[in-house]
């Protein structure tokens, strides 16, 4: 170490690691100060970001307990007539429903959710969305326009989360917004509209099947087939009655959405600490590189 302490290295000469660390031992206090400063700046920037609150609900599909069962023979008979008999809702059906565009459009058309999802862009006096600088430059939206279906789909793209636990047979729906109560309300709206959609489809199918069966019963002479058609008809009547029982149809809410009492993000303290730790080796490398450049002789200089 003593031999290389006063030595001046050329730019193309390899410097031993021990010598490099010894030469740049003094600036470590600068590395620490810059790292802390980086964390402080990160914290200040994060304080400029708004708080985001997340509310969630957990549902489970309604089982077929108490619902009419279709035997193999009756099912074949119904298929021969082109009838869709339906059955209990599966977890895959609920996942597809909550992720569907149709459900999001129904929710936004029925409820005024724009102030919660676009608090900065929506003009409360006109009810129109103000275009951002990117939209103005690209010409996508040069002037304020009323929000539409595509705005709703883009609004929930990163805010709405639907996850399934196939092991437990449950589905979780969550939504993020700047309003704690608003997040809870939006999840409730999704649950209500999903149940409405399932109910409408079941009622529509049952009413259609009933009319179809009534026509064939009046035309059928064979007593055995007529008896089976009457059985199918009674099952459709029962399905229609069950579909009108809205509280127990389609799915059951295990955990209803609640108003969150704490924000979900940004995690300011955690991110500030992470920025401090990550920046420490970066600053150390930069200062070491700068120190090495200042202590080396450029090519062609004196040795």
C-alpha cells in the first residue's frame, strides 16, 4: 500500500481495488449526505402526490342448493328443443362478468362517478373533461367533451382489480380512488349491477324458455313427452321465482365493502427509505469514478 500511495496512475492503467478504496475513503461522508438528501427529496415529491384509498369486497357464487335439478333425460330433451337451461353461477362466470366492459359501462352510465375518477380533469360547471397537454398535442381531444364509455373503460383500467381464489372459491373486487367513501361506493355499485345483470339474464332465459315450452306443450300429443315438458316448464317457473329473489341470486357477499380509514398508497416513508438505500451505492460509485478521473493522468501526459 505504501508503494502505491503516492503513485499517479495513467488513464489506461488498472488501479488496485484496495488502493481505490483507500484513496476515496474521505468522501464517504459525502455519499451519506447525498443519499439522505435523495431520500428527503423523494419524500417531498411524494407529499405532492394525492392519497389513494382502496376498498374491496369478497363474494362467493351461490350454490345450487334449493334450485331445481335437471336429470340427464330432461337435459337431453331440453337440448333437443334447443333450450338453454342454465345452472348455478360459477366462479369463472363471476370473474368474466366483473372484468367485462359491459358491466363497467352499466355502472358509469347509471351512477355519476366522474368526479371521483377524474377530479382534476372534470369541469364541474359544464360536466366536460378538460383535455390534457398530451391530448391537445396529439389532437385526440382538442376541446373539452362530455365523458363517454371509453373514458369509463380507461378510468377503471388500473383502478379496478378482480382476483379469484380458486382454492377458497371466492372472488375479490377492489377499487382505488382519491375518495375513501367513493371507493366504497364504486365497489357497491359494481356488486349491485353485477347482480342485476345476472338476474336479468336468468329472467330473460326463463321467460323465453317458458314461452317456448308452452307452444310445444300445446302441440304435443304424446302423453309421456307432454309430462316431461310440463316438468321442464315447472322448473323454469321455479327458476324465474328464484331469480326474482335478488338477495340470494348469483352470488353472496361475504365481506361487504367498507370505507377505508387509511390510504393504500403512496407509501411515502417506505419509498423514501428505499430511495436512500438504493442511491447510496450509486453515489459511492459516482464519487469514486469522479475521484479516479481527477487523480489519473490523461493519455500523453507526464508519467
